[in-house]
C-alpha cells in the first residue's frame, strides 16, 4: 500500500508545487514545461 501511495502523493505534491510556483512566477513554470 505504501509503495502504491507514494507515486500518488508525489503527483499531488508536484501539482501543488506547480500551482504555487505558477502564482509566484510564471517564468519558473514556463521553464519547467
């Protein structure tokens, strides 16, 4: 269960980070894409 939950948690965290970075500065978001 832990192994299955890890990718999901990382995926959700990545989305939150991308959203926060997007609000903080679009330049960083463009570089990531």
